[in-house]
């Protein structure tokens, strides 16, 4: 059995679609945040697939930098969500529409 680039791109598209619809349909900030990370990892999968089948390391190096930035993003994003929970005592998006107070 030989796995081709189409298989990787279909898996990447499915992951991206799951993340995209999760962002649109969910109301919990933690779930929305996880869906955003899922979309980012779907793009990483596509970059690695293109890099592998082109025989270059360009995509792999780009993915390394994306993962590095994503680690910092996770720390900042979770800190923001914890701060919002401490202030508003909820993580539901409809309850956080007014961020004034």
C-alpha cells in the first residue's frame, strides 16, 4: 500500500474543516481555541506533505517555526482565557461579548 500526497491533503482538508466548523459552531472559548489549533496543525500537515513529495526541507523548516510560535500562542491564549474566567466567571462566548468592565 502506497500513501500518496492526495491522502495527506485529504486528511489535512478534513482536519481543517473540522476545526473551521468547530470555530463557527461552538460557544466555549476553550473548544474554539482547540479548533483553531486543529486548523493550524492541518496546515502543518499539508506543508510537511508538500515538502516530502517535493524532496525539499523548506516545508519542514517552516513547520518548525510555526510550532515554535504556536507554543507561545498557547501560553498567551490560555492566560487570556484564565483571566477572562476569573473576571467574568464564565468561558462561554455569548457571555463575553462585552469586554468593557
